[in-house]
């Protein structure tokens, strides 16, 4: 028996299913976003990144970079321990207070990543309620699905954003049973928005607790960048708000904010929080600088919204199949895994444009796409260059272009 065969076989089956992933090795250059160096097999090349979740370029903001450097020089690199055993550093406590304030909640709790905050947060909250029923939106992110599984309690999946279905399930569970509704604000692959107000109405009517993932919305929406719930005046109605420090805030880490009672209980019972080293002080200080900046400055989110709207308009006018979205995300449909990979390979090799293909299982088969995320730094010229490059690739691969849109221009 050759043990290596198990692993080669596991990869071969992914290759056969056309799901094998190849990573692009990038070197981002502070102050030059979205330009970066791609370490291609033939050597370094200049590319423009069009698929980063550093939506606002805050990972290169001078105040954020300065906070990280200053804190690392003063306090060193690592946190030195778990939260309980010497790892609770001062910048981390400040960050948790900043997050609680951002979402108007009593307390905040930071985890190693957004993924861990969902997995650990959802499972722990549900486990702490006897006979809890979890009601989960069918398009929830994998980290939430894992949290639901780990909770080990009964779960029911409601059809995406289908309020009638959710209400039927809530009614059937009865008023006295603890119920946790888990959903997102911005669904990142389709770019649509969760029905926050309606879900809160139903949760109040049927005595359910609410947990929202605002990972793709924090920093991006609302007058202080607290997310879609803030923009829509619903923040106070949601029991637990979860977010990341790794996307619009440009750093690393995840969090939940809620009542002091929920946070204290999760802090005390969650294995994924207790048995792991705390985030380093320099990352916490950088995240705090980023949150503080975006609390008072709307320039970045407005610039981002403007460039996202422009990108949608320019790509659609060029006849490209832009999928309609309500948010800053611009998905362009390819509809075939191999062609999707081929579009991104050609964009990179022939046009210096980097967009990772989005294939199954991240999206359903037949809806393979390019997920384009313009930032305030993708200027008009870059958008025009993107449209020209996409049209050239579309023609080369024989992908359909909308002639009516082109004629109407
Ligand atoms: N929730 C959603 C909806 C996500 O898309 C992601 C990551 N893509 C996460 C949670 C995990 O966040 P993080 O990258 O901070 O682990």
C-alpha cells in the first residue's frame, strides 16, 4: 500500500470533476492597489487585481499600515497565548469595545477569522439553548453551515429569502421552543441582500432569536459602515451581528457582537475561542484604525459604489452577461466550468487582469461566473480596459454577447 496514492487519488478526482484549484501567487504593493505583482511560472508580471475582498483598499491605507507597524514595534508580533492564558492584549480589548460601539451592542468578541466566528458562534449559541431549532437560509455560507452542523441540534433550511417558508417553519416549531434564525445581509456570490426587516418581523412575532452574517457589508454600508442592518435601521432588532475584519477593514479576524449575556456565555463555552491563540496586538490595532476611519469617512464606500455602478453599466453596454445585483458585487455569467477557467487564464496571460474563476461547489453547476469586485481605486480607465479585455476573451472563446445591448449603445 502506498499511502500517497490516497492523496493523489483525492486530487485526481477533483481534476476529473474540473474542480481542481490553482492559486495565483501575488505580491500586493502597498499604495499601488489594485496593481500587484504576479509571480507567474515565467517570472514576475504586473497585474490588476479585480477580485479582492479588500473592497475599499483599507489593507493599504496609511493609517492602518502605520497602526500595525507602530504596535508591532512597541508590543512585538504574537499575542503569546490563548485569551485565558496571557493572550488578552490591550489592543484586542480596545478592538472589542470598538466593535460593540459600531453595532450598538453591549459587547463584542473577536475570533481568529470570520469563518471561526460563524462556526463557533452559531454552534455555541445554539448549544446553550435546550432543544434549540436552527432555521438557516439555503444560501448561507459554508462557515454557517458548519456552525449549524456542529451545534448538533435540529435544523431546518428555509428557501433563500422565502418569508412564507420561514414563517411556516417558525409556526410549526411553536412559541415555547428556542429558535435561532441564521442568515446573511449581502450574499456574496449573487450579490443580493437578505430580507432583514421581514426576518426581524417574523422573529419578533414567533419569539425567535436572530443571527446575521454581515461579512460582506461591514465597512461598506450604513452611515458609520456598520453594514446593511445599520443602513436599513434594523441593527437594534438583531440579536447577534457577526462580521469580519478581513474584507472591507483590510486586516484579519472575525467577531460577534451582542448582549453582554450572550458574549459572556460564548466566551466561556466556545472551544473555538478558548483553545486557540489570540489575535496579535498589531492586527487588532490596525483593525481598530480601519474601523475608526470608516466610521467617520464615507468617501471610500461612496467611491466604491460609484465604480461598481460604472463597471456594471460599462460591461452591460459592451454586451457582457452581468448578473443583476443590489450590491457592490459584479458577477458576470459564464455558465461552464472549463470556459470559466479559460476566461480567467486568458485575462491573466494576455491582458494582465487577475479574476479568479468561481466554479462549483461555490456556485451551482451551470452558473459558473467571474465575480468582479471594483474598489474606489479601479478608475474609469481601468474599467474600460476590463470591458475591452473581457469582450476580446468572450469572442475568442465563442461565448455569447448581447447584441441588443451593443447596438443600443
Ligand atoms: N461569511 C461569509 C458570508 C463569507 O463569504 C466568508 C469568507 N469568504 C466568511 C464568513 C469567512 O470570513 P473570513 O474570511 O474572515 O474567515
